[in-house]
């Protein structure tokens, strides 16, 4: 109906069309509408849409806009998460796993994540730290090799198969470098090897084990599944202590225990009643020593005493302890017998020996070897000093009888 009519006739203000090129509101044919025009040469081309029609589409349009925004946000979030997981999270996880293995002693592992500049730099720092630790291990080996102490150090983790050790460890543990390298590849095999090393424990030496002709002290500590150990060659120290103990407890002439050594051994045996069993204390005194000294010289008298010491040393079918109390007086302690009868038979045999033996002092010179003896069965007594006193009294009674010829 409006086709061909003048714009002003149907309600348009031409000035407003020119002033509002982005659109304006006007009442057209009695309906409030939104109008927008575009000028082409001397004409205007426009579109008129009633406002109620525009607002009628707003809810639907808004709904689809929201749906579109949600889909876009979801896809954007998934994309961000994917790339975060691929380039950041997985990288951090790999670095964390590498750090965990390194902390457990597996220095064969290297951190190698290059998904970002920051993670790449972090890996370089971690690998540099690992190299520094390995370098410190070599430096420690060098320092230990320059000291007088023969020390080897090792470490392994519960979850790591590799064992790390210093340079001197193979020599201390009695193996070669090639075998130690193989053992270090498997902590379980290395543990079995250490158990073999620790089989022959040395009495009275804390954490010390005999390894061939050498002595090794081996100590370990465990924390959070990681084992740290130190092996120390203590051969020289143990031998020196043994020499001191030997000189302190052993009679130089006969090789038997002296008074101090006898007290130490009897204290040990009397502390274990089961080991003690049926036992007896025997006091022995060399007869004829003065005659040998006066006739053949004191050097032959020493030989005479040694011959008697050889008779009583380790005498008996069970356990024995022999000692020289001093001068020509000896102690023989028999223990671990199953019955008193068995013990008495052993003592009776010794009584036969005391009157039916000869001692060769040198080639071509043999004299009768005689000694007096007295004994005391232990029974329930725990006071070996009192037992020694009683056996000593019985020995003097035996000596008096032998002198009187009865």
C-alpha cells in the first residue's frame, strides 16, 4: 500500500534518516517499529521491523546464545585441560617420578622433559644435581683412599635395584671390581653377598666378621626404606687386641691360661649352667721339678714343665680349660660331661698318667714325669674360687701321700 509513496507521507522524518544511520524508532502504520536505512546514490533502502516482533525472538535468541557460549566454553576448557595435561601435568609427573627414583638411589635415571622451557630448565637443574651427587661419591672415594682408614661405603633403596658404593668396598669385602659391579646391579643379590660376608661373626667384637685372614666391621642403618652401610677393615686392630689379650691371659712358657685368663674363662662357663654340665676342678703340682733343675739346669726344668702342660692341655673326652697358676702349679677344669661317672673315669685315667709317663728333655735325656693332683666335683656350687681351694687341699694331701710312699 505504501509502495511509491513519499517517505514523509507514511511517517518518516527524512532528517532523522540522515541523522541516525545506525537505526531509529518510529511509529509506522500504527505500530512502534525499529527502522534502519542505507543510502544508495539518491535513494534510501530501509528495513522496518515492528518492535514486538524483535522482542518476541529475544528469549529464543538468548537461549541459543547461552547454549553456544556453553559449548564454546566446554570445548575451550577441554582443549586447555588436554594441552595442560600433555605439556605440563605429564611433564611434572615424569619429573616427579624421576626425582623419586633418584631419591631412592637410582642414579641411572635422568629427568628429560622438554614440553616447555620452564620444565626443560628444571630437568637440567635436576640432572646437574644428580651429576654433583655422583661426583661427590667419587670425591669421597678419593678422600677415603688417602686416609689410613680402610673404609668402604654403600647405599641402596628398597625400590631401587642399583647399589652405589665407594671405590674401596670391593677390596674390603674380599671381591674384585668386576664382580662388585655385577652385584651392584641388583640390590637383592648384593644383600645375599653381604649375608655371606656376615656368616662368621667374631666373638667379643661388635659387628665384626672374619673374612679369610682378615676382619671386617660392617654396620648398616635403614631409614625410609633406604639402607646406608659402612664396611671397615679392622684386621690390624683386632690382631693387636688379640695379641694384647694373649699376652695378658696366656702364660708365656706353657701357652696355657694364666690366673687372669683362667678367671675370665671360668666366669664365662659358670654363667651358663647348661654348658657347665657335670664338671670338676683338678689341681696339679709338678713333682721332681727341683731335681730336674738341680741336675740338668733350669732350661731343662722349663722343658719338664712344658711336658706336663702338654699332658693336661685339652685333656679329656669333653671340654676342658687348662692353666698355669704359677711356678709348678697347674689347674685343669673338665666340664660338659653327661654324668659324674663319666667324669670320674676321665679323672681316673689322668691318675694313671701321673705315675706312668716319661718326659724327654732333650735327645737322649728322658726322666720320669710325675705330678700330684687333687680334684673336686662342682655339683651345685657356683663359687669356683672355693672349688679351687678344696681341690688344692686335696692335691696337697695327694702330694703328702706320694712323698711318704703310701
